[in-house]
């Protein structure tokens, strides 16, 4: 070891082994540990994101259901859905579907009032039959979430439900309105 | 007290008499265009529409005794036949009418609780009812028939037309029709027999679907049911790509390969193959039901 090396070691030994912070950081750290972190995903932001996702997905499903067109479906993760129609265990149909369903149900309820008790009962029983089928497929889909046949049948049955509500409501309205000619 | 009971009995008797009063006969005629449009509206009872060679619309039959009037009027090429009833009284309005229209007319028949029959009409037909059966024999032109509660029977003459039929609760039977068909039922059976199609779409939620007809070389047959068996018997050769699947049921076919299990854990079966040059497309799916296919 040279004289130069000895000198360097001696100088190094004189240095402090600790660096004191300019200010006490613990209170901040402690607070950060105790108080739950607030994510940048505030409820409002998450809600907005979910709405954007759901509007897209549901519009697609609703358009399919009401326009009787192709069978393409987008689904969104269930934890982003606030009000949902089940699509197996993992997914749900969202706001667009719900809105279409609500509107058609309201129209149907109005039109059912104008029907005879027998016809009303028949419509309600058949609607219950479709909803029973949806439950049946959903249950099977929960056990086999990747089954393409079940997915297709479920979409088709949701579509059938909306189509029936639209058809019955529309037909009754059409026939009844002819009375006003 | 005796007087009160007597008054009550007299009132009741008058009510019964009023309700059983005889229906009014009707027999009216109006000139019409040879290929115009005829709108027919009758809330309750029955409507039979026949095409004939005369350029006149004739309405015969019986009007319910509470019916206000029979409207029969012409506006250009359009004829309106309407049984006008009181707005807030649906008792004793049932009317049974036979309407004869020029055979090339198109017709639109709307009822609430009435059966509709049409025959020998060469123009387009639209038939609506809420509760009632629809029976039609279209000639050369398209037909759309909708009912909520009732059967639909369509008997064609073999010519190519578009048929669109749907009922919520009832059976659909379509015989000797060719061209395209879209049939939909919630609870009930669908039978399509004879004819040949370039497009056939048959859907049911609860009920069997039976297709006994031809499929053209580039035709598309789509059959879907949730709970119900499917029986497809092609008349003549078929050239198509087949995709057949049942989640819970058997598949038996007299041509093509044998169906395969979709999973070792579930009872589902699927079958995909191409027959002939594969120009057409056949898709059959069911959740719970057996599928039979032959030619």
C-alpha cells in the first residue's frame, strides 16, 4: 500500500457514516402509513371510466338486440359495473342494455294495461319463460365461462327478451292506435 | 223489499236482453283501384279477406250491437274498412266480417282480439293481432304476420316470397312457401314444410323446430332454440358448410361425420363439416334438445 493510499484511507475515516436529513421526514412518512392512500382513481374518475366503457359495450349489445343484427358483443369487467345484467359470472351487460330494457319495460307495462287479463297473463308468462332461460344459460355459463355456444345463446336470449318486449309493446300500440283513425 | 227485488230482477233481465240483442247485418260495397291498398280494422271478432277479380271492395257480415258504425271509404287508391266502436266500452263490439278486395290489392289488417284469414290476395299482406289466430294463403307477394297469443298458418303456392312471422305463444306452420322466411316464437313449435329457401331463420325459446324443405346452393339456414328439439330434413341435395351444436342433447345425422363431445365434463355435442362444394351455410344450435338432420 502506498503513502497515497494510506492518506486516502485516513481522509475517508474522518467522514461521517450518517447523513442527517435537512428536516425531519418521519412525521410525513408516519402519516402516509397511517392514512390510506388516495388513488388517482377517485370514485368520480372510476365512474366516468366505467360509464365510457359501458356506454360502448352496452350500445353494441342494445343495438344488436333492438336492430336484430349481427352477434358481436363487447363485455366489461363486472367490478366496473354498477347496475348490471349478468353475463355468466365474469361479465355483465351495462348501462345501454339497462336503459333499453327499462324503456321497453315501461312501454310494455303501459300497453299491457290495455290488454285483456288473459292476454296479459300470457305475455307475462312468456316473458318469465325467457327470463328463466336467461337464468338457466347464465348458470351454465358460470360453470363454463368460456363456452362459446352458451355465450351466443345468452346474447341471443337477451336479444329475444328485448325483441319480445319491443314487439308486444309495439304491436299493441300499433293496433290500438289504429282505433284512433 | 219485494218491490226492490222485483225492480232488481227486471233490471237484470233488461241487461241480459241488451247483451244478447241480435247483431246487425252489414252488406256494403265501394269501388276500388285494381291494385290499391286496403286497410281493415276490427277490434274484436273475426276478419276473412278474399281476393276477387272485381274492382270493388265488399264488406258483409255482422256487427256487434254496440258498434257505432262501419266505415267504408276511399281516398285515392286507398280503401279504409273500419269497425268503429265506443272508446270506453268493449262489450258487444265483436264483429264477424268478410271483406272481398281486388286480388292485386295489398292489405293491412289490424285487430286486437280476432282471428284473421286471408286468401287469393296477390299483393303484399301485413296482418296484426294481439290475441287471435292468423291463417293466410299468400300468392306471389310478401307477407308479414304477427300475433301475441295465437297460431300462425301460412300456406303458399310455391312462388318465391318473403315471409316474416312471429308469435309469442302459439305454433307457426309454413307450408309450400319458397324464398325467404324469418320465424320467431317464444313458446310454441315451428314447422316449415316443402318449398326451397335461400334464407331461413327460425328461432324459438321453448318449442320444437321442424324444417322439411330444400336449401338452395348458396342458401343460409339458421336454427336456434333454447329448450326444444330440432329436426331438419332437407329435400334434395344440399351443399353447405354445417355448424351444429347442442349444449345438452344428442346429434344424429345421416350424412357427414359423427358429432364430437365438446368437453369430457359436459354432455354437449358439436358437429362441423362441409357437404358438396359448401356454398351454403347451415347453423343449428340448442341449449337443451336433440338435433336430427337428414336428407
